[in-house]
C-alpha cells in the first residue's frame, strides 16, 4: 500500500525562479576569478576551466564543482552577447588584515559586557580558514588574444 503525503505534488520540488543560494554565487565568483587569472596567464579555455576547478577544490573541499558546472557558470555570468559583465577578482588576506580583524573582535567582546550598548552579533568562525577575499566589479568583457594567431605582414 502506497501512502502519499497530503497537499504535496508528486515529483521533484521546483526551484525558485531566478534565485540562487549565497554559496552558489560565491562559488561562481571563485570559478570566474580563477578562470580569468588562468586566461591572463596565457592558458587556453579548456586548461583555464580545469585550473579554475582545481583552484576551487584546493581552497574549499566542501564545495562541489565539476568542469561541466564551471562551464555552466561561465555561460551564465559571461554571455557572449554582453559587453558589460561582472568581474570577480580574488586575493588572500595578509597577516596585517588578520591582525586588525582580531583586534576588532577583541574590542567588540570587551564592549559587549557594558550596559546600554547594543552590538550586532559577530559571526564566529576561524580566521585561519577564511583567507580568500573576493572583489566584485562591473566592467567590459576581457579580450584574450590567441597566443598562436597568425601575424600579417602588411
């Protein structure tokens, strides 16, 4: 005997249209920034996709990614018909940045005990694991000239 839950449609639940989770956007940003870095270094498209996937896997093993998904991300955020695109750049926090962040957290912890002061909750995470910094810009589509192009003698 098969029993179905009431008020539920059979099949897979639909995704909310035109919405993605924050982790998916962050993954896309990391993939695109690593891809751009590889292309700037002269790599071909397929090698740059592979390097972008390797970069994501090295820096966060919990995020699932494949070369097919990286290509889908590039197709979504880099449509060929668009000249203006989102540009993502990644960098790593310096020791100075980490030191300043620790000082701010210590000051917030000291202020938390005082009466009459309302402070927002500071997320608690290990700073040694969160070293990747993403910068988002709007810019023109990059042009990656072919390294093996034929040069005319005109």
